[in-house]
């Protein structure tokens, strides 16, 4: 998980940030000046991520690491399988 540079949108303002992701979470490192809190959204490219945890690095109020859920685009996803091989016609 290497960090790389991106631009993110927080509360309709663009910020320079660093990003790294794993299979379960996405982390952003941003300036504390963005005034973000848990539950807020971070937009990065076409993806929107919900902040679930915030860490103030070195407790100096300068840099925050935001731990976010994976992609959440507020669109419903079709569930279930389209294969009906297990169904039975009566």
C-alpha cells in the first residue's frame, strides 16, 4: 500500500491529498484546514468515500489521516444472480 498524490473534494472545495487503499478501506492524508469530520464525504475522481475514522497525526492539528469506506456512489446495486439453474419449474 503505497501513498500517491491526488486531488480530493471535501465540502465543495478541492484539496491536495495523498491516498492509499487496501481491499477494505481507503485512506487519505489531508490538511486539517479542511475541517472534515466522521460521516462526511470525500470525492476522489468519480468515487465518493464516507469517512469512518479520523486520526490527527502527531496531535498537532496539521495533517489528518481519513479512513474511509470503499466506493459509495449512492446508486442501488442489483442483487442476486441472474442464473436460474437452481430454480425448479412446476
